C-alpha cells in the first residue's frame, strides 16, 4: 500500500478543488429581451441559439416580459441568435468568441 505525505495530499486537494473553479470561469451566459416593433416585450417567442462550431441549436421560450437566458456557453465559440413569434423573425445577431463578457446581453426585435 502506498503512503501519501501530507504535502502530496495538500497538493492533490488543491488541484482537485481548483479545477471546478477554473471550469466555472470558462463559461459565459447570454440573456436578453424579445420585443415587437413598438418595443413591447413578447412572451412566448422562441429564441434560437446556434453554436457555429457544432451547428447545434438550443431554444428558449421567452418568459413574461419577453426575457430569455442561455447559460454555460463556451467562450471559444461564436453563437448566432434570433427569435420567432407568430410567423415573424428578428434579425440574426452574433455573440462573438472575441466578446469576453461573462454575461452578454443581446436584445432581439421582431418587426
């Protein structure tokens, strides 16, 4: 059986405990509001978020007040967001990998 020194145990625990913190700081979120052409919030709109690297798409149905939120997004990927409501679509907006904000906001307007 292998004996561990106190220094080795402390070093291992330091690495294991720091790993979740490092991973947590490497994600970002996107939030915003979907409105109509009169700037009124649209609840029930569908927001599409496309990962341009994998081409996977996530969706979010806006809450009361037209708000949406996507969490745990990779900082190394560009994302494209747009919204649809009753057959109408907003312009597509990009969240760039060069945007280093942890909590980005993109508002979408359906015309």
